[in-house]
C-alpha cells in the first residue's frame, strides 16, 4: 500500500510538470504570434510617390489635394517627392528624370506637359495623370477605354462643358465674336481651342485668337483683342490661368463678359463656368493610384475617366460690375 501511494504521487508530480510545460509552451507561442503580428504591422509598406506639376495655380493645387486625400482614404501611407516646373516646359524632362532615378513607386502627373514628359522617360513606373484635356491626342494612352501601357488617369474635359458654354455665350450673352487667349505651344490648349472653334463656327460664332508663350505676355495679348471681340472665353490653359488677374482687369475695364473653364477661375473673377471641381478629378485619380499601389489593377486595366458632375457657377459681383442681369432660369450657383 505504501509502495503504491509513492508510485501514485510520482505519477501525479510528473503529470503536473507536463501540464506546466505545455502551458508554458502555449503562452510562449501566443506571445510569439503577438510579437510577429506587431512586426508585420510595423513593416506595412510606405510608398514613395513622385509628383510633377507644370505650374502653381489653384486648380492644379486643388487636384493634388484631392489626389492626396484619396490616397489617405485608401489607408495607404506615402511620402511625396514634389517637383514643379514653374511653367518652364524645358524643366519637365529634368523633373521626370529626377523622379525616375529616385525610384518612386508611382508618378502623379498634374497637367498635359508634365504627363507627356514623364511618359517619354519610363515605360515601367505607373503614371497617373490629371488636368489633361485630350489624353489620346497627347499620345498618353491608346484609347480612353483601353490605355494600353503604364499610363492612365482623369481628364479635365467634361463632354457637355464646351457646348453649354457656347450656348450660353450665344443665347444669353448675345456674343458674336469671342476672344480666346491661350498658349499655342501647349497641346492641351490647342486641342481645346480647336474644339471650341469648330463648335462655335457651327452656330455662327467667330473666334478671335491671341496666343502667348509666357504668363508675362497675357495682359498685352488680352488688350490686343479690345475692339475686336464682344466677349472672352478663357479655357483651362496653364499659362493664362496662372496670370488670370491680368485678363480679369482688362475684361472688367472694358465690360467684357468672360466665360472660363473651371470654378477656381470664377472665384478669382471670371463671369461664369460650366465645369467641375479639380479637387474631384484629383481625388478620382488618387483612387486609381490606390488600386495600382495595392496591386489590384494596372494602368492598362483602368479606363481614363471624365469628370462626373457638370455644374454652372456664376460670379455675382462680376455680373454686377459689367452690368449683366442674372436670370432665375439659369439655375446658377452664385459666388461672390
């Protein structure tokens, strides 16, 4: 009996030791998994995004803000290498080379010349553009539906914007000769002017052009139109929009109604615009970039997008200044 009790005690002690060992291993394993999970979270990839922009002005800046917000909303951590050409086209190639050589994961190209330059340098790094008017004519993509390479993005042409602007100029403002100031060397602008001329000609309106190559020439070019036109139409030309106040002062001094291509130009002193927010097309471009960075898509898989919502915005102060009565049927969103 005594011998049997000793044997039982020995077995019980061994069982306790075995359970303790198993419990220790279990706790160790749990701790190890927790530690590994923390390490994985800490090692979440932070992407490096290169940014090339042709010039500083509110619309392009708003597009970049929208892009960054979309990246943030997608839960992506990113560092940005931002380069601005300051409206010097010759700087675009240098900027593109800088971004490519720095090993960025993706490039955000904010304007047609910015996108063209970087697309000519790399066929490997994904490029997402915005503030581009005609991506096909600019040879950035094969087609809107099937980009076909490492480049895609959002355009700043809303299909109904130009026809609506022309209709308003003719039917509501009584325009017959419309002045357009633009940089003829910017493919983005040339495409818009050609489209406007074709559509205005079809309804009996005449376009009088005044071309510039730098923002310093904008005021003189606008003044050259005085006496030749009864209205102005300023498209989304980077050179002219960066010096828009020069155009506004000439237009107001001569009581010329000035339609513009986007809302920021209305806020700055244009009469009105059919358009969209550049923040929105920047945000949409950022959503496309997020899909690429997450490995869900490639640029070749993502069709180029048009702006989604067309609105009519009118500057009440400018309308009062040049003596235009605002009609209720215009259904305009008013800004001061």
